[in-house]
């Protein structure tokens, strides 16, 4: 305390963000590539739709038991090693899939997808950590949104590209295998290139901290940090626990809708597999726009709770409209309602990450994000299983109404969250520390700013 800490923005931060977004994109593409072609892969491997659904749900199942070891590794060994594990396992899983190009090899393709699912554990928790460690206070939420955007873009491409590359040819399995091989080998080559780029670009942290809140963390002796105590602190934080549940509900709903979209569409619009992929693309691209707008809005206003609650309510309304217009017989209506739903539901993802970092500072961003994602995976598994059962036994409407009821619960929980913006308070100078900000690469701060002591955090 009492020292003067220099803060600067590193040019490398943009390259780190770009490479992370790209390999996160490929991982998300590998998640959705089976479920958007569920009818094709069910024929190719000679298995049930439920077994194809497990190729998506394995991502959720793997995440839950592995998230605590993964967040511990992030805290203990750092950002670079975690990034290399995520991109490396992503490439390994992609190459294993290339060995599963035969109808009797469903177990191998499931094992390959499980490797990609483990890679995801080292990916999903990084956006808020990368944003906090590398980006300044006026761009941190936007950086987090861009990092999340990579994953969303991968899902979007996963909706669009596979139906084009692998048309449904049930009478010609050899042609089907050839088409699948193009998709599998292309993914493997791209993911391998990104693994090497990760090794070149990623560093543990920039030479100078990019913000006052990061500078404060650097003054803490490493021996003062306890991962177990950090977890305990998070679960004692009531606003975070409420956010943990509400985030799980919203994101689990998105996972379930994405996994079962093909089945919902072809139930009412037979033979429209390609348009099902396009509707999924519309849903995710609209969500990408929503993510960036929400990130920019948060950087400008810092209205975390208000924005989160409004987006939650609009997602609920969007899902209701999507549910009751799905069976009208007009695909254009499904495109529009899917886009509106995606704009708000997917736009919520970076909001949850950044809100969690604010109300849990100075706890690790990776740990809070990891727990949020674990909650999302648990709810995603439960919602996918129940919605899939309701869709099969009754109708898509029954499954969607089940999700609507849960989102209503999430609205109530979000309204109960107390907004205590701790990180923002530190960046605003409410901290027992003098900080001199000397920007280099962009004018995000005045050229020389000395923050006086106001109070302790």
C-alpha cells in the first residue's frame, strides 16, 4: 500500500483475444456438429436419437466433475498452460473423430467428442480472466463479450456448415461417409493450426497491469491466496449464489434449445434439415449482436443488474413467442422469432460473466466463471433430457413450456440479486492505493491520473 503502480495496455492483448476466440469457435463447432445433423448421424452410425443427443450432452457431463480441477489449474499454473491444454485437447479430439468414419464406430466418435468436451473445460472459463488480465477498465466488458462471441460464432457455423457439407443421403452410406470426412478432416487441420498459434501468442500476463483493479491484485503476496478459501468465499456470497442459479437456468435453456432445434423443426417442417441449421444460425448470429451490444452498454453505463434483469425478462417473452408460433406452418416466422430469442438469450452470456466478476472481486475470475458454467452444464443436461422426452412423447410446445416455467423462476432470482460492484469501485479509486495510469496503446485513461485514498474495500 502507498506505492505508485504504472498501468499500460499491451498491443499483444488483441492477438491473445483473437487466438482464444478462434479456438473457442472450433470447440463450439465440434459441440453442435452432431446434433444439427441428428437424423443423418443416427442413420450413419445406426443408433437412436438419444445416443446422438449424448454426443452433445457429453460436453455438459464432462464439465461438471472437471471444473474445480480446471479452475485450480488456472489459478495455480496460470493462463498460458490452461490455454494450451484447451486448444491442444481440442485438436486431439478432432483428429480422433477422423478415425470414426465407419458406421460401426459410434463408440470412437463418442470418445473423441469426450476429449473435445474436456477441452471445453479449459476454454469456457477464460473470457472474463483474459478480459481482466489483458484489458483496461473501459474495454473489459467488451473484451469479455468478444471472447464469448468466438464460442457463439462457432455454434453459428456449426448450425450452418454441417447441413451443407453433409446432405442427408440415407441410400448412399459411402457418400455420406465421404461428406462427413471432409467436415472432420477440415476441423482437425484448423484446430491444429490454432494450437500452434496459441503457443506463439499466449503469455501469462502483460508486463504492466492494464487497470487499477489488476494492479491491486499484484500487491497481494501469493502465499495469501487459498483456492479452497476462494471457493468458500464464493458460496458464502449470496448475490453470487443467486446469479449462479439464474445463469444456469438461462444458459441451460439455450443449450437445450440448441441441441433439440433440429428435432423441433423437422417435427413441424419435414425435410427442412438445411433450414433448421439456418434457423440455428439466425438464433446465434442475433445473439452475437446482442452480446456485443450488451458488452458495450456495460462498459458505458456499468448498470449490471438492471441490464441483466431486462435481458432475462425479454428472453422469457422471446421463448414464449417462439413456442406458440413454431407450429404455424410459416418458416419465416420461425426465423424471426428464433432471431429475437437468440438476441436476448445468447446476449445474456457475457452479462452473467461480467456481473459475477464485479460482485465477487477480488476472487479469481476463472473460478467464478467456471462455477457459472458448471451450473449451466447441470441445468443443460437436465433440461435437454426432460425437454427431449416431452418433445418426443408429446410435442415441441410441451418441452418449450417446461423451459418457460424455469426462466420465470430465473427472473425472480435475478431480481433478488444485490448489486455490489466491487471491481468498479476499485477502478474508480475507492481503494487504499495511489495509482498512476500511463496509457500507451490507446487513450483509455487520462495521461496522468493520481487516485487519492477514499476508503478501504
